[in-house]
C-alpha cells in the first residue's frame, strides 16, 4: 500500500465518517421498529448455550485458563462493587438488574478496547431490532419514516400494512404513542414506543397538515415483511432497476422474483443499485453473484483468516436461481456501499460482468461471526478479512468505480436529479 500524507488520511477518514453517517441515517429511517444494521458482513450465527444467571457471565468464565489469572480480576472487582459500593441496590430484583448491567458494561469495555471496531457486544434491546432486520421481518405498523427537526414524520405507509389500513399517510407526524409524547426522544426511544408484538395495538396521536386538531388513531401491530429488494422497469429505456438495501434472509428470494419480473418484462439490461447497502450475510452476497455469473467462472471472494499467513481460502459463487448471464449490467455504488455489498460489486467487476458506477465505496472488508446468548444479547467477533476475486483488499480502501459520478446537491425548488442512475442506465444501454 502506498504511503499517504496526513491530509490525505484525514480526508479519507472524514469521507468514510460522512458516508457511514449517511448509510446509518438512511437505514435507520427505513422502517418503524427496524434500526440500522450498521454496515456489516456476517458469516454465520450460533447460539451460546449457558445456564448461568445471565448466560453471558458463564461464557466469560469459560475463557479463563487453568493456570493463570484469566478474568479473575474482573470477578474480583465486580465482587468489590457488590460488597462495598455505596449506591448498590438493596432489594433482590434491583440487585439482579444491577449485576447484569455490570456484566454488560464489562463486556462492552472489552470489545471497545480492541483494535477492530466491528467486534461488538449488543445488549438485548440493541440486538433484537438488528436480528429483525436480518430476518427480513419485524413486528410493528409498517411505515417509512424520517425525522425532520426531531419529528417522527411518515414518508409512506407500506402497501397492505396496518398503517395503511388505519388511514395513515405521507406527511402525518406521530406526536405521541399511547399518550407518551415522542417529541424530544431519541429516534430509538421513539420507535420503541411505536413498535410492539403482533396482535397488540398502539394509539397514535397524529398531527396532519390539513387537520385543525390532532387525531387519535388506533393501529394494530402485526408481522411486517421488510422489502430488502425492490424492482422497477424504467419505461423510457426498458432497463430494469433492482435496488438491494441489505443482505438478509429475504434478499435472495426477493432478488429472484425481481429477476423473473425483469425477464418477463423484456428488460434490455439491469442496473443493480447497491448504494447505501451496509452489508449483511455473506451467503446472500455469494448467491447474488451467482445470479449474474456462472458458478464455474471462479470464486466469489477470498478469505484471509490469519494476518501472519499469506494463504487465502476461496469462497465459491453460489447459483441455483434465475440465470441472467448475458443482459448488460451496471452496479451503482456510493460511500454508503459497504461490506457484503462491496464484495458483490468487486466480484461482478473482477469477472468482467459489470461496470461499477458512482463513488468510492466505504471500505469494510472484515467479516463477523454472530454469537447469540440466551438472554437476548449478542456478540459479533471479527474473524477474517475478505478480498475480491482479483485478491484486492477492501478493508480501509473500498472499491473505486469504473465510472466516477457524484450526484449534484439539490437546488431549492427544483426536483432532485440522480446523475449516477442516469449514467448507469447509459452504460447499460451502450451494451
């Protein structure tokens, strides 16, 4: 890697920070009750079986070596706090919560001290919505929202959702849920009051622009399927636009339906939009590559599990769905394209299957294993770096587009333009 001066490093770090904030904001605003996945690439999920008082404490204890201190100092300090701390709780129920908080804080302290920022520990309230996003389903009312000036504002009700059935519509501001005001709350706290188990109801106080007074609307929550892939045939060009927002459990079947629609509609080419896609399951990424590139073409990516060993492990392209090997293809990326989405873009380019259009991607080439604990918490541990089929490292570098295009800043009063999409369509049309 070439040396970079301090200004270049700072510029790159600032670009990555802005891009990550944008990706987080876009994903967080996607659906009520779904938080941002946070741009990860996940290899597999396992459950840590423990019967301890929280399930996580025993897992830490199992890390101790037989002959050394291990984590005994952690236990020693916890015992001192429980015995001597002036503000320790007095009753049993509060003491249980106090001990659990101590444990969670200790684990988060361990992961925060690591060089890798993507090795993390999520407490149950954080892990649950992330798991929902990866499953492709959550329980709530089904609306897209945004937060201008901190107001929970509905962008649209999902078709067929409880919100649509209740008459909620774009522009409605959710001021309160079951009588609790949402103004001034964090986005996460506001969403937590709106979401809830399927079959329960929430009373929303709605401020509607054309209404003289706020409205109270009762909405029954239910299981909502989150669209991770959307399809649109662009009428002027007959180019299929397929957007993938995340690589979750539903990405492959939804992609297959989109590709079937493109074929049925007689699409002359495809634009695969991976902008602001923060990643997800690597298996889904391998399957997406396999829809556009035959399995026998080569590898989907390489795995580097040991920084002290140059050996790499190849990971295959996974086929099995619609085969769209010949239609012209362009891939749209930007600074919010990360992880598994970068793997797809890199593989399709390395195999000469697609042109990459847009902006430099985020540069997250690490992959995590997910370990779920019985109490609902979750640990994500980075165990490898991943490289494109041409063995190009993604971590901290990202993927440079073949065709660099930046969308212009919106002009007051003018309709927003998407120069990146226009250029991608032109690339596809040119064959």
